[in-house]
C-alpha cells in the first residue's frame, strides 16, 4: 500500500502531512467515482482510518500527536 510506505519513509511531520493529504484526496476521488450520491458520508469513515494511521506513525516516529502536526500546518 502506497500510503503505508509513504508514512514509513517519512522523515518529518511535514512528510506525514503530505502523505495524509494525498491519501485523503485519492480515496475521495475513488469514492466519488464509485458512489457519487454517498461519497461524502463514506469519506467520513475512510478519513478516520487514514487519520489513525498518520497519528500512529507521528507518535511512534516523532513522539508528537496529530494535534501537534495539524497546528503546525495552520
């Protein structure tokens, strides 16, 4: 899976952010194509799994949680 590989290769928090954003966009486009009527609702559950993987990687590699890397982006 490309997303897991991207997370494992991350060298900093910004790499994790970029991998997270790419995966969200990729999955949204797939869901939009497959389920045009329900893609937003379905994306909510997909988003949770994407976020959990990024959070786990951020904490294990850098000792910071998602709250930190989201604040860094803002």
